[in-house]
């Protein structure tokens, strides 16, 4: 089948869903353009910052459009392109976008409270503590998976210690990333002083993007994976503690232009070349590497269809910057729709890169997507080196923008886990744990330890935890909509399906880890090949995390069901 036809069908479905279903949700729940948002009421110049709607959209999309839509869609294509396409469209429209929009809406209507605080209000204090612990564990998993991807993308050395063929390109992309961070701070300072908006803000973004690429392409940094891992963690530490306006927002604004160029390049390339989708339509319900289609397809596609992480961004940062309620539809629902389109584009690029007999292209999903879109840019006369550096930077930026958001959210979850109402008179140990710098450090240390597992091993656990998080958010939204007298019936199908998918996936993962550890214990490990420490890190940590996630998830579901049963319809009409 022609990839152009697939993209056009997807674009029509997604745009139609935004216009019809998204607006229907907004009308059902109620949008008040005259209401004062939390960003206006609680403006503090740090977290609560009234921001232009399109800038908030850029932040939301940049934060949620991480490695998931590219990696997930391409990996899941092992079951065939049609199941992936159907789940991305159905999941994105009726599951993911509804969850993201609902989380943003509930937070804005509750003084910008994060999802943990919303759970305390509507589910109870115990539910809140359990959820915050779940969130913190999940953030550690995301940090580990994405940081490992970024470090691997910029790595210039092979396993034998020799320079790889793409060393120059990887080093240039790494330098571009560093310059992006530097110019983002400069951009933030300029914006703070002069408060540019509209075309002036866009011009500054584009100028800094061009400067970053000029410097990066001419002054590549050749480093190994370990060094890039350290640099990545240093960056996300500062991203988690600095004010939003100083680093996160300007970087998201700049990154969005890059993402638009990347998506436009993929779309125009598919329009001009309109290559054939070489991946098979359907390969069967069982895959030798991935397992059974249910539930693995759903948790592998992950962010391209539905993601609990998005809800943390919606309620953790975006809700504190929305300056008008009318912007919530494009920020909450629209950003997810665009991410689903990105997942479809990644699927089509991978399909075009596959061999005529259906054999997938070699390399990681990032490499396949990067090479494919770089090839499209080369068709338009862009030099091969420039196109490759640009795309390498783009795919790493997908992970970096999620990393800086999740580091901030992980820090906030850790703080909220130990905070009390009267922090001024709290115990010393509690003040230490709630300290911005200490809580960030602990969160990043946990994520750094998990990087030793490697993203390929931790991805299934990430997908399962991510989808379970979305189900827990949906449960909270059901209670919120009930007590505020709003329609919540559209949330029950995705809630039930996500609970079934995620608990099945986690149990499967748990069984797989037990078998791996059992097999390792039954044979003699050859000297020099691996160690029991490596076996424990690769499987034991995942086993512990899977058990914790299952126990926490079941507890939160129980408390949510109990709270929903006790909640009185329309008992909170003033929200």
C-alpha cells in the first residue's frame, strides 16, 4: 500500500476528531474564557507563569512527544502495520487525547493542582501517597529509558572502543544539543527582560536554532556513551530546578520549530516520493520476540496512542501556564492528536525503509526514522551531513524534551510524597527530603541506576507502567467529573480496557523476569561473560519494580472505586 494514502487517511481522521470530538468534550465539560486561570491567580514567575496559548501548546507537545511515538510505533510494527495504525488512531482519539485534555481541565479547574493533589482531593490521602510513589517510580523508569537512548545516540565509540562510522555526525548532534541548552537560557533572559511575542519570539527561536547548528556541525564533541550519560543527567538536573521561563519554556519553543521542520520534511517527503509500505499488513497474533498481540501491542505503541506521562505534564506544568481556558482544547487534546500523527509518520518511514520482501530495516527505531527522514531532506538538495546531523538532533531532542519534563515531575512527586501542610514547622528530615535540590538529586540517582538495565530491556516495563498510569488518571477524572456534575461516561471504556491491558502486561513481565533469574540460577555463568550482579540489575530490579507497580496499582484502583461509589453527583458545583 502507498504510504501517502495511509498518512492522508490518518490526518483526516485525527483532524476530524479534534474538530468534532474534541470540541464536543469541551462543550460537555464547559470552557469559560472569562475565568481566571491558576497561572493568572497564582503567578509567581517560577511555576505559575501566564503564557500565550501557542507557547503552552509548544511546551506540551515538546514534552509529551518523546521517544515513545517513534520507538513504540516502529517496534510494534512487528505485528504488522495495520494493527499499529488502528491502535494509534483509535487510542489517540478516544483514549490518549481524552486523558490529556481531562487531566489539564481538572487541574486548571482546581487551582493548578498536580495529579497527586487531585487524587488526595477526590480519592483520599492514602490514594494520593500511593499514587505519588507510583509516579516517582514511573519517572525513574522514564528517565532511565530516555537518558540511555540519548547517550547512545550521541555515542561516538563502538563496543570495541573504536570510533564508529557515524562518530562525526553523533558528536555534532551532541554539540548542537549543548548549544541548544545554552541558547535556551539566553533566550529566557531576553524574553524576561523584553517580553517579546509573536513573530519577534519566533525570529529569535529560529536565529538561535541556526546558530546552534552552525556551531555544532563545525565543532563536534567526540565522547563515549558514559560521558554523554553524565552530561545528560547534569542537564536534566538544572532543567528540574531552574524556573520554567529560564530554560524549559524557551527550549520547548525552539524545539517545536525543529519538530515542525522534521514532521514537514517527513510529510513532504512522503508526498513527493510516496514510497510503498513494505512492512507486512499483519503478521499474526504472536510474535517470537515481543510475545502476544494482547497486551504487548498496546504497551509497546505507548505514547503514540495513550500515555499516563502526558497527564503528569498536563497537570504538573501546562496547567500552571495556561492563561485562558479556551487554550485548553488545543493544548490538551490537540498536542496528543499531533503526537499520534507523528507515530503514523514514523510507521510509514519505517515501512518505506523496509526491504521489498517485508524485512525491517536494520538499526534502532531512532536510527531507522532518522535515516529515512534525512533521505527525504537530501531529495530536496540538503547536504547529506547536514540532513543527518539535523535528524540525529531531532530524534534525540524527542527524548530530551521528555527528560527535562519528567525530571521536574519526578522531583515534584518526591516532594509531595513527604510534604505536609505546615512545612515551616516540619521535622528537619522532612524539610531535607522536600528540598528542591535534594529531591531532584535522589530522583536522578534512582534513574541513573536504572540506566544500567538499558532502554531495550526496560521499554516493556515503561510501556506497562505508562498505560497503567493513564488508567489511574482516568479513574480520578471519573470521580472529578461526577462530583462536579459533568458527563464522565466517555471515560469508562478506555479506563476498563487500559486496566485489563496493563495488569496483564505487568504480570507477563513479572513471570518473564522470574524465569530469567531462575534460568540464570540453574546454569553456571561462564567466567568473564557476565556476573550475578548483572543478572540482578537486568532482571531483579525489573522484577521488584513490576511487583511494586502491580501492588500500588491495585491499591489505587481499590481506593478509586471506593471513592467513586461514595461520591455524590453534582456535589461540587462551584468548580
